[in-house]
């Protein structure tokens, strides 16, 4: 097989412009292959040959310089990543970072092999075409030209800095293997401890549900309270935002996104069907953000979903086909509950009906995670200082407390008690989290508001006297709101005490 064909078959198509022009120089020396006889050596155009020869030298050097800088940058970046892994503090819980670096090293090594092979092929190409030139012309220029080539294009024999990068990559791979071996042992120990924490947590939760009257029969004596199966997530599926609050053991972040493939069944039914509804179809009102605009959604006898807030907000009507009764029953009350911040009916008989309402799905939470670009959910997790603490007992106690909190919240349904919407991870594991409805105001903030701390103060005596009257009037006007909040908190406490 001719070398020219071998060169172009083994080289990537995007690298062809930089490869030695072996075919072009062969054409100058021998003429078109379709001719019966080769060109007379005396008629060979030496000037055209050397023009193509110098052009090939220039092209391969430009290629090398561009790839050289890329190889050096990639090597430096990988060395930094390996050093970061070596200096990383805390116990690893998984090997994803190390394996990702290993894949990057292997991929980079393969690309360097292709580059080195390309340079070696070009070196062979220059050698062969010079040999053919001497044979056709009867001159002896090959050794002289190859010596010049080794001086000006030393990278063709050994790869230059690209070859050095390949050698450094081998040492880097050995360092990474040592890090992986050491951290693998640490991961196994961490997983063993995590399993132990989970088993202990499960035992404590089982004993708690057995011994505590809170998890026993309800007031009606009809049997144990049903704990709904809430949506479960993994850490990678929850994208968090700002920190909303911190405690001794835990921290609360807003949830900006649920990165799951699930879709909201309600939106799917409403938005994926024909725009012209048949006579038996129904329609649903949406607000301008695409969210369900109703604060109270009900299903009439014909199977249509109606909004009680249609007079408060401009809506658009999306026709849908008739919704199966099971779907309507499953979601209509739940959507009503989630979108009703002004529900103030706290009678026991009134809110007891919520105990049988199914929780929202992962898809619903993904598609309705934000309302007016504000997070609707928050996640409560252990603080990093606690999960990475060297005091294992301290960390285990914190993880058990959070798991017990989730168990209590899963058994509670009351308008004045924050609702749990899902969990992240496994109860008892340091990464376990509780997904909750987000609180937009705290009692501390409301107390400051009632006290009139937001009213600007003045240094003028007369203005200060007037301001005191304003603050006094402000506080008097807020008594109804204060009493309402006190009543809400009292109802929540009474509900909790009714199950002890």
C-alpha cells in the first residue's frame, strides 16, 4: 500500500491541511498516475517541489504550536485537579470526583497518542519524499534536509513538549491511582459507618412509633394515623439557593429547582391535548406564569375544574379533555391546599379531612417549584460542620434528631403546622434532608413589624413626639393581626397536645 494513501487514511480529516503534502510532491516528481510514463527527471520542477516541501514544513509547525499550548494547559489543569484531590479534607462519601479525573486523564492520553502518531507519520512522510526526490533526480540531498528538519522541527522526532506532556500524564495517573486506593478505603469506612447510623436510626424510629402515643390511634380510635408516602429525591436532584436560616445542627436553603425527569400530571393533561375541546371537555384557569391560579380548586358534576380566584387575577383558559374522576379526586383538593395561604378555618372537623389528601408528586414539585420567581419549597439538612465533624456521636445524634423530625411532620396535617413535601436521601444518613413548604416570614420578623421598627426615626423633638404617636397608632392597629397569629399558634399547639 502506498504511503500517501496510508497517511490520509490514518489522519483525522480536520488535520489533513496540516499534514505533509506527500501526494502533491509525488505528483511533481512522477506526474499524473494516469500517464503511461513518468516525467523525465530532467523536466522535474525543483522549484515547485521545494515550494510544496516548505509549505508542508510551515503547516506542520503551525499545527504543533497550536496543539502544544493546548497540551500544556490541559496537563496543568489535570495536575491541579489531582493536587486538589490529594489536599481535600474530610471523609469522602463517594468516588465520583476521582473517577471523573481518571476519565479525563484517559481521554487526554488518547488525544495525545493521536497527536504523537500524527507527528511521527509526518516525519516518516518527509523522509520518504526526500528519498524519492533523490532517486528521481540523482541528487543526494536527503540526509542534509533531514538534518535541517531535525533542527527546525525537533518535535517530529519524539513529540517535543507534547511527548513530555505524555510522560507527565503517566506519572499523574500513578499519583491518582494512589489517591483512589487511599480514598477507597476511606469511602468503605464511611459507608460502613453510614449503614450503622441508618440501622440505629431505624431502630430508634421503630421504638418511637411503638412507644409514643403520638403515632398511635387518632382521637376517633379508628386506628393508627396514616403516614403518606412522600416524594423522595437524591442530593443531585435538588438545586438549592440562598440560606434561609441556620440552627445548632441544621441549615435551611431555598429550593430553586428539582432536576428530575418526572412531569406534572396535571400540566400534562391540560397542555398536551387539542386546543379545541369537544362538547364534553372542561377548562382550567392559569395565571400569567403558567401556574394554577386558583386558591380553591373544585370539580363540578360535569368534571370541570373551577377557580375561585378568577375575579382576582387575569387568567387564560386552556381547554382539556374530560379528566378521569380518579385523577380529579386525587389532585383537586391537594392543589387547593397548596395554593391557599389565606385558609383561616382551624376547626378540628374542618382540617381533619386533609389527613387523607395524597401528597404532590415529584413532577408537580418540579414544574411548580417557583411562583413569581420565588421558591415555594425549602430543604432542611445538617450543617456541613456537623456532617464532617470528627465527633461521630455528635453527628449521629443530629442525624437521628432530623429523622425523628421528619417522622413527626409526616404524621401531621394542620393549617398552622408547616408541611413536609418530601425527603432527600435516607433517614439517618448525614446527607438526609426534609423538603418543606417555604416560610416567607418568621414570628420574629412579624414582631418587629408590629413594634413599628420599620418606621424611620427622627432627631427633631417635635417630629419625635409625632412619631411616637404614629408608632402607638401603628401598634394599636395591629392588635387584630397579633391576636389572629396567637390563635393560629394556639390551634397548632392544641393539635399537637391532642395526640400525646
